[in-house]
């Protein structure tokens, strides 16, 4: 669903801390592949800022969750289009 929405121009522009926390909690309940896919989608369609993704991925809990995929996530972040 996120892919379809972002493909058609939807943007994720979190402002409040709870928005990041809610997204993290949801990602922690899923397989790590979904976090990688989210980063890929957001990057591909420029659907949020790189800073927002970095904020989303900065906590120790989420970093531990994605530890095996961190090289791929960093690669996607490095390819993020300039804002």
C-alpha cells in the first residue's frame, strides 16, 4: 500500500516524536525486509527527507533489528536524492 501511495505522490512528513515512535514500533513487529523495502520506496519516490529516515533508524532497538541489513540500508540512504 505504501508503494502505491508514494508512487502517486504521497509524502511522509513526520513532525512529532510520536510519529517516529509509532513507525518504529510497527517496523519492529515485522520482518526486517519490510524496513529495507520502506527505505527503498521512500528513496525511490523521494517521499520523505533523508533526515526523517535517519531519525526513524537511529534508535538502538531499530538498529539491532536491522543489523544484518544495515549495509543495504546505508547503500539506499547514500543513493537518496538530494532534497
